[in-house]
């Protein structure tokens, strides 16, 4: 070595590996407007599709007349269910084991349902054509309330045999989909009966929508010469889409290439398969030309992938000292007209059974009933792992209600019930094995950071001042300690449509010491091209800047289940590390050969292999890469490549402590976030800058959901919130600054100890905002009100509590 | 969201506009900033076979702000915000304009469009009623004047005839204190409730008062009784309460996503009392 | 009806002329005729700002303007802001401060921010938040967007001072 040789720290820094706040490689193209989103794709001769949609929530279709539309110059085809039926494509399977109409087959079940698909030379003509399609409807009684639906004589799904089992077992009523039960029913009821204190509440998590700024869309291009279909689309799971397209179209899977280009946000909206994709594929096959379909914003909000809509009836019991003894939950899940929830097959209510949260609850029982109503299908995980945000909201509300019942401080109640550090791995009463956690440390850090005791004193004073007429503003302190369950998941119990939820990474090292890695996931803003390169840099000792990450092209990337449910880092990230380790193992043999020592006599050191005990003798990974391609090494194949398909042994369990301090104007119902502190423990931190950005974004989505965002229906099943005038997305003006913090408890089973973070802030944020609202009114007797906490609902709460004099 | 096809006209003077309106009658609509009309056209909720763009008509621009203020119909909210002389002679216009929509929309949104189309959600109509403004309309028979307080009949139904164009608004420079108080769900939203208040003082008593409310009925609501009730008082808490009660009698809000009727009335009361307090402090 | 008209636009310094239906939305003309796909389509009702461009010196939402209205106008889109070798200060700042994630809102953000800083060269955080309120972002929570714009402002001001 000479003086010019960088020292070990510099070599480490040069890699920009794990822990580096590396700037994102994606940003060069995005800041210049050179991203390539679906609607940017332009193919020779491309046609455009547009839907005729039902204005009614429940109606029989008497007739469809397409003559006028077909007569319009530039319209090439108008598809209806009748046209799709001979192909067996008028219905399609859903991810939840149900089936869904691609185009209305005899009736419609929700407002905005797809009735006909017009194919035209451009999108303007397609829209004009859609206006000209005449549909005669006969209105039917509408069911928008799931409790009513379970009692009603009105049969929504006439296609289903009411006596036959559904995909998840027996159905109790013609509008019932499934019952899912976990835990000990009788034991839990006994505990509730014999405990000192029981708190009971109905916790409703309202229907909302992920609403990414880019809507869903696709371009289907059937090349009749080669028999190959290329399908570009906003797909969060491109490989699964390829398999689904193959299964329903009959095209062989090798003749289908699915490409997810840049995606303008997903948040769960882009997991499912939608009628627009099927119709575009059919239209391309029929016309032999590429067909583009991009939904507009109203279509997006009204028809593709709602989230939540869970009515969670809960009971929680405790000793009089506050030790929780049992938890009972019955959920009525409004799934809309078709069960198109995106959950692993064995979990019709997702991971709702994580609803014991961060607490050591010895006995618990959960039942979920899925119900059909005249609303849009979906039930996707909006920036959360399957139904985890519902579970977290439920338990964090129940804890608050229990604290009221016990007349205890809610922070203290949490503390005495947390699963203790020495209890991990911890098996919950509802069957999950929590891999790791240190909740007390996180909690104490959070309480100190916000000055919790002083806040409570200030709040008490505020209540006095309010009662004395000195102020009209109340102070709420919203506490949350959440535990997520992400990284689905182990193939033994997680699959979607029979596809195991592993993920994958394939790496090729180039002779000059740079690399390309391809994964089965797809970024929608998370920065995979940046962070996966960092994982690899640390594993294989080549700079992240020399590693290209590629995702989303099923012809080149290895099979994987895609990006949602915070699964990219826990699953594909693990595959990346494991593939990197295979590279390193081969590199070790090459290095040993080059250094003329035994394999076991070299060891990896940042960016090189060194001879043990003689660090001046080394081969850098760059040198090794070249050797892999230019030296004939006995017993070793040329080249340096690896692939890993990673089946995770367990889920990961990120957690966090969030505290929201909120001022509420009792008269207008307006709120102001004075402080928001978010401590996240996502295990090993790959890129702190990106983690912080994910937390800011997730909290803002949580703010929207808790404080105003909803998909609301009137009694006729009309969507009342179909544009961004009424569907609440906060601007920079309504959004506060957040303080982020962390603790680090690595996952013991993940190769690099990472747990995933993208969804934590939504999961923990919603209860934090909501609890702040509730807490502000606790002194005046409030136990539970439903979200969203928009102005009029907060006003109503204050009014009902008699605070308006 | 794709609008239906239409013919586009961009006349260079008002006579051109009026003859197009005469020619096409109901089938023609004028467009200024377009931020109310274009979304409706894209949703195919407004059918406009002939669209007449007013952007090239210089007669419709300009702000004169002496003791009588005249604002051309094509003046944008951004123009109002930027006009220093107007900000000093009638500061309530800037205060209100800053609460309309968002920056991009304010570059396009015009006074004429905002007052003429009769959307009860628009802020300018109530403000103009508060200022006791006069609207100048030009039609085939020349110009006529209509008081803002007489202009609105129902949602989207106004005194303007199909062949008339809004040319300008005029009003006397307001005296005394002012406030435009608006509660909304977020930036870009229409008001849940909004109040425009102008009050002048004589010593410690209220000399003149003018109150108008927005989005609390199918038209803007000039509250004559509430305004009059303040005159001669010292604008005490009790006086404000009386004015608010008179206002509540005058409005007729409808339930929508912003809340039920009862809440709207409550919000109206809150914004008005805050507006009166603020205007009084400034008087 | 639905006749086509001759449209003239000057975009990023370049003259364009084409025949279009008057109803064609400006954002579609930019994206599909001129292949300037940096301006995106988001809400379609004038709320989200991902289609923001500068038109005759004003920030406008190009999804809420017919191409006929823009006839004769001079426009700047994100493609006119900087080149790969010479990024605009705002483009650099967004990258430096993680002011973007999925990138869909970014061109509109940058176009609006550029205009904002022209009008208020040294804004407070409150002025940035108010001045950017016509642009929605679903990924970032705005905190780093605000940070990026503030940083760009200070960078541009230092450069101006240095030049004087």
C-alpha cells in the first residue's frame, strides 16, 4: 500500500452502501420530465379505449345499442359482455377467489361499473363514442349498508348459488361472502366475563382510496406476426399480471411480456387486475393494433381499488390495575359488488389478526364477515400491509377507550401492556410470531422527546381555561404505538392465486467491475434503483454507483410478486443480499486462486478479499470481476452471476411510536397540527434520507385519511366524492412539518436485518391523528367518534358534548 | 375527461362578442379564465357548441382605482393581488382574492367570470354585494348597469341576458374597516361559509356597515338587516350576536360534503362574528 | 362543428404550428403532438397541478385550458428548464433534498416553484407553502419539497450576489 491508497473508511464511503443517504439515481430523469409513465408510451397506430359506465349502483341492463357509436368516424369497435362471452372473458377471476364482471353481464352492481368499451383512433373520439352508446337500465333496490345487506331480500350476486360455499367457506346469506375466525372464541368470552373491566366500542374505519396522482392505465400491443402480446401498465405486480393474463386469455405465458414502466405512485391502487386491462388486451387482439386505456380521475376514485370500509366491533378487558386480559373483535367488512380484495389467499381479511398490536394480550378472538354491497370492489392495502392499518387503528382506539374506562393515562396503559424485549420472539394470541422488538425503549424516547408530562399539564390547564371561557381551542395529544406485519411472505402460508410470495434478484457482474441486478419488484417512487444498489454495494464490494437496478420487465427480470405491503425490502431486499452473497462466495474462490492461497485463507474486507493476516495481499472486487471473465480458473466456470429466489422464514414486524399534538377549534371544527413526532424502528436502515421521505409521505396520507378523505356514497349508491374538489388530498398549506426519529432493532431472520418502512407512517399515523382528536375531547366525555375528522364532524362532536353553549 | 367538440371564436372587440352571442343564442358561452366552465365541459355537464374567448378584448381589462373604482371584467385575481393602488384603496379585494382557489387558478380566474356565472360557491359575488358594486353589462342595445345586490336570482341564474357580456364592476372605494373571512376544507375549495364585512366608524359607534355571505344559499346573500343592526352600536359582543342572528335568518344553506345545514349555519355565525370583529378593529 | 384550426405555439423557444380541434386540451397538445411528456395529467379538474406550465409568464394548469385558448402563446415546460449537462438550480435542489419520489408531480412542482421564486426571490417557508398550494404531491408530504425550494432560492440569491 502507498499513501494514495484510500483507508478503510474511505473505501467504505465510496461504496455508498447500507446506511448511506445516497442521492437517488432516479431523480435525474424525473426532475427533467423524462420519466416514462404509461401515458407517455406512444406506439405506431395506437388506438384508445374508453368505457361506458353505469350511472346506477344497482340496475338490470335491458339493452345496449352501439349503432350510433359504431357509426362515428374513427370508432373501430364497441365491446360489450356479449362480445367477450365467446372468449370466456366477460368475467374474470379476482385476487380473492371471487369473480368480477369485465363488462356488465345482465346487471350492474355499483355506480361506474364498466358496461361497454369503445375503441377509437384517439381518446377524443373514444370519449365521443362512449357518449353515443345507448344503454337501457331498469333500476333495482340499492344496498349501501353492509348490515342492511345481510338482512335484505335483495340478491346482489345472482350469479352465485346461495347454498354453495364461497372461496373461503360457507356463506350465511346471499349477500354474505365469508366468515374468517382466528383465536379462541369461548376462552376469550370467558375472560371478558370474568375481568375487572371491559371496554366495548364500534370502531369504523371508513372507505377511502389510495388515489395516486397517476391513475391506472395500460397499453396492450398484440403482435400478430410473432404471436406475442406486450402489455405495458401501471402494475405493482407485473409478473403476477403476466400469469393472470395467461390464465384468463389462454395465451402461453412465454408469449406475454408485461412491462411496468415508471409508476406515478401506487399505494395499493395498482395491485389488482382491472377490466380496462382485459378489454385493452382483447381490443388489441381483435384489431391487431396497440390499444391504450388510461382511466380518468373520476373513474379512478369511483371504480378501481377502494381501501378499508371495516366496521370493527371490539371488546377489551383488563384487571383494575390495567393489565389487559383479553381482546374480542367482530368485523363487518364491506367489500362492494365483487370480492376483489388483494390479500394472500389464506387470509380473506388480510393480516387483521395482528390486531393485538404491540401488547401482550393472553387471550383473543377475531371474526370477520365479508359482505357484498352496491359499491365498487377493491379492498386493497392503501399504503399498508393487508388490513394492518385497520388492525392498528382498531387496537390503538381500543387502548384509548380502555384507558378512559380505567381512568388511566393512555401512555402508561400502553407501557404496562407492551410485549417486553425479552419475550421476543413472541407468539401472539392470534397466531403471529413477532420476530423482534424493543417497545419500551422506543416509547420512552418518544415521550421524552415531546415532553409528554408537560404536554399533559398544558392540556389540563387548557381544559380549565376552556371551561372558564378563556379559550375556544382544545389541545389533543394523540398517542400511538403500532406494530406492523410486513414482508409477505413465507410461501408455506402466503400466496396470491396460488403463486408463492417469494421474491427474487438476479445479478450479473460485468468484466470491468460494474453490475446489473434485476428484481421481481417494481418501484413506484420508493427509490429501488437507489436502495437495492446500496444493499448490493455492501454485499459485493462494488460501488452502488456502478450497479444498475432494473425492474418491471417480465422478459428480463426474474419472477417475483411485486411491490406492495412493504414487501420489497423484507423479501426482494433479502433476495438481493442472498444473491450478492452467492457472488461473493464465487469471488472468494477466484480471489484465492489469484492470490495463490486456499479459499479459507482469504476474507472479505469492504471492497476486496484479503489474505488473512496479510492485508497488504488482496484482490479488489473489480479485479476479481475481470478475472472471472478473462482467466481460465480450474474448477470454476467463467463469469460472475447469481440469482436468488428468497422465501422468507417469517414476516418482519416494524414498529414505531408516534405522537401528534393538535389544536382544535371547537367552533369551526378546524384543526392545527402543532407537533408531530414519529419514531420508527424498521430494523437496519438502508438509506436514512429515503426512510425519512417515506415517513413524511406516509404521515401525510395518514393525515388526509384521518382528517377528511373518504369515498362517500348516498343512499342511492352515488359516489359523492368523485373529484379532487371533494376527495381530500392536503396541499403543502394544510400539511405540517414532521419530526422523525428512530431506534434500530434488526430483524433476526432477515439477511441484513431490514424490516421495511414505507407503510409504517400510514399505519401508525392514522391512529395518532385520530387519537389526538379524541383526546382533545376526552375531558368532556368523548369515547369514540368515526373518522374522517373533518370540520363538520368535529363540530358535531363538540356540539353533541354540549360545548357550544 | 374529454369535452365535446365546439367551435371556437376569439373576437377582438365587444361588438364581435355580442354579434356572436346574438347569432348563436343559447348555444354560445363566453369564456374568461375558464376554471369553472372547462371542468364542467370536460365532465360533459355543460354543452357549449360555440365558445367565445374574451382574452383579446382590451376593453375588458384594466383597474381604475380612484374614489370610484372600476375593474375590467377580464382582470384576474392575480392582477388584483398585485395592484398596489387597489390594495390601498380597497384592501378587502386582495384579502378575498388570496383566499380564492390556488396560485395557478388565480392567474386565470377573472373578476368577470367569478361574478357573472352565478356559481354560489364563487367569492366575488358576495364581496361585490358587500361593496354595493354595480355591474356593467353590454348587449346589442348598449350598456346597462345592474346592482350586484340585484343581479343574482338563483344558482347560475342571473340578471344577465344571453346576449350580454359582463364588462366591468364599479364601486365606491370603501371606507373604514374590512374583513373577508372564509372557512374552507383546504386550499382550492369553495367556502363552507364566508363573510365579507365593511364597517365605518364615527367616534366609537358604527356609522355604516355592510355584510354579505357566500355559499350559504343558492345566491350570495347581502344581509341588509344584519348590516343595519350594527349601525349606531358600539359593536359589542351583544351587537355582533344580534347581527349574526339576523344573518342566520337571511341565509338558506344546503347540505353537501362540507356538512349538514346546522353546521353551515354555525360556521356562518362563526365566520361572520370573526369578520365583524376584525373589520371593527380595522375601522 | 368540430372543425380543426391552425394553432401556433412557441414552446421552450421553438415555434410549432399544427392543426387541431379547438377542444384539444393544451396538456394533450404538449404531450402528444410535441412529445413533451414531462407535463402530466392528474386530476383533470384543476386541483393537482401536475400539468403546470408557464404560459405568457403565468403558471397555468394545462389540463384546464383548450389548445385554442393558447393559440399564439409562449410557453415553457419542464423540458425547457435545464439540460442533462446543465440542470436548473431547482432540479438540482429537488434531487439534493429528496424533494421527489415517484416523480409524477415533479415537473409541475418545478415549473410552479420557478415562477414563485421569480415573484418572491427570498420567500419564507409560509410563502413557499402558500405559493405551492396549487400542486399536490402524494409521496413526499411536501416537507422536502419546501426544503428544496428554499435551498434553491438561497442558491439563486447567492449566485445573483456573486454576479453583482
